[in-house]
């Protein structure tokens, strides 16, 4: 397997003055990815704690090394996105109570109640989602006109999600190589992921007074339909994960992520 995972710090400045709607002409996508960034640190913390819990049980040195590199990358993602939150605070968005509740009621509860094999299955599924979100935003150059500071943050994150996309799936095959376990993780993850991100995006648009504007709904239709085709493409990526012979390496994006 040809895989290189390089932990990197995000060193670009996230200074004040970033516009609320940093993707010109598309307040919906700006709000959607702001919702994504609000969810990232709690998500990443759950991934890191799950993989750390697996490490004492791993006897494959190669997989242990890849898991360690994965942990370093994910930890840096959380740090970088929390830095971006200062801009959301400056812009007057109310989101921190939502973020704390999600961390407590979803991730911390699952960590206490869920067996390790189930938590690894959840991480594997969410990492597939992160990889195909990265694939779509990078391959379609959705953020080409974005404020360069936010563009740097999002594209760095997306590229690293593609770079390490195999790790959690390979860990799941090591810990619980059962197709029903993969299906259970999928069933518990997909709806919740989109409910949380979509619900928070709606909350941000409502705070801006843009939710019921005709142009906002045109942007939603374009993103999901004729513009970015995200509904159809998302469905295809999700069905890929359900194929018994699926492996993340089949999404051949390494060259794009490296670039």
C-alpha cells in the first residue's frame, strides 16, 4: 500500500476581518462549512480518543504507526478550527452552547456507552464522509473564490482527510472485520452527521436573517442539484461504503490531495 501520512501544523493566520459569508455569492455554503467547522473539534476529539484506546491492542506495527500519524493530524485539525471560532465569535454568532451539548450528549455519551468495536465503526464511517466531502470540494474547486484564509483552512483539512482516509477503515478490519459491524456504524452515523451539520447551518442562516430569503433556497438547490450535484454525489459515495468489497483506497485522490 502506497500511503504517506504527514502530520502538519496549520500555520496560516486566522486574523480578524474575515467576512461572515466568506464564499462570495453563496451564503449557504459559507454557513454549511461554518457548521462543519463548529463540529470538527468534538468530532476529532472522539476520533483521537477512540484510536488511542485501540493502540494497546494493536500488534501490527505498521497499523500502529499509521494510527499514530492519524492521531497527530486529527489533533491539529481540532486546534486549527478552534482558532477559527474566534472569527465566528467576533461576527456575533451563537454556537458554543450547541457545540458543548453535541460533545456531551453525542460523543461523550457514545464513548461511555459504546463498546470499542462500535466506536471504531463510527469513526470509519465518518472518516469516509470526511474523505468524500473533501473529494467533492477539492475536485469541483467549490472554494476557488473564497476568502483565502478560510480557503486555506478548509482545503488543508480536506486534503489531509483524503490523505489518511484508509486508516480508520483498516483499523476497523483489524478490530472487527464484520460487515454487519460496518453497517451498524453506517446506520448510526450518516443521519446524525447530516442532521447536526444541516441543523447548525440553518441556525446560522436564521441568525443572519437569511433563512427564508428566496436567494438562499436557490443556493441550496444549486448546491444539492444542478450546481454541485451534491445530493446525487453524496448518495453515490454512501452506497460505495455499503459495498462488501469497498476499500477507501478505491477513491484514487492521492495526487489531488498532495497537490
